[in-house]
């Protein structure tokens, strides 16, 4: 959720709706977190905001971007398709897939649509499919697992609502970072403080490395 903006109901009813009214932060607001390890960002929030270790990288590399949240009923990906229609460059699709591994909610063709829309990554608390195609595309994809079974498209779910993903609360507009260690979520309202904390931690770690090198040389 962007700052103190409260999402407004655009259309639909609970369990089948799209929320508006949240803001995306400017890219410059999180540029200093680019290339910072997720472990350091998590440390800057007292170890909170880091998704559970079961969320693992399936394909692609690291990413940083703005959360576009999706909440789906187990095994149904229709709302992910809807989210792609409103996605903007720099977005990360963050999906509450009910932690189900019974159906792949995202695959090759959807990844191509996401890339065309400028989406920089996907995080799914659930399964994806077409892993080899995702790897070939190089699209950053993080998920609980992989399943060949296709999803239903009955329409249940929400776009833009607060969700849980990887046991972390995520609001649209939050900053999401993924790397080889996992995924971390920075609330948009905390960006400035977290960025300052990250700088302090990196300075401290550099001092520790320098001291270690001096001791080794002695």
C-alpha cells in the first residue's frame, strides 16, 4: 500500500475484485537497495520481512521492484492474468497461491506477457510450471515448487489487496527484492529508514572485513 493511501474498491465484491488507490514508489526511492543482499535488507528490519525459506528461485536472477499483489483461490490463476493487464514496468507480481503445489499457476506464455509488460519478477506462494522455458527466458521466478498440472480459470481472487506470501504481509506498492538467498519485502512507508539502516550495516560489515584482513596479514 503506497504510504497512507487506503486502497479503494474498483469493482467486484470480496473474493472477486480489483483494488485501486495505492501508489508505486519512484524507482529512485529504492535504487540504493539494488544489489544489496536480501540478508542485509532483512537485518535492517531486525530480521523481519524475509519470506520463508521454502520460497526458492526457480529461474532467472536477482530482481528489485514494486509489488503488484494477487490473491487467488487454490489452483486458479485467472486473477494473475487480470493483474498482467494493469502491470507497469518495474512491477513484481507477488501471488498468494494458498501454498498449494497441486497446480502450476504461471508458465511460459504468462512469462512472455509479463516480460512484455516490463514486469521484473514473480513471487508465488504456490507452484509454477514450464520451468525449462522460464529458465530459457531468464525471467526471475520464485515459488514454493513446480507442478506440471494446469490451473483452473474460474475467476476467484483479488488484485491489489494486502496479501500473505511466504509468511510475510505484502501490500501493493511495497518494494520486493529477490536474490540467491530468497525474497525480502520492504514496506513502502519504511523505505527511507531501511535504506539508512542498510548503509550503516554495509559500513559495519566492510569495517569487519578490513579488520579481518589486517589480522590475517599480521
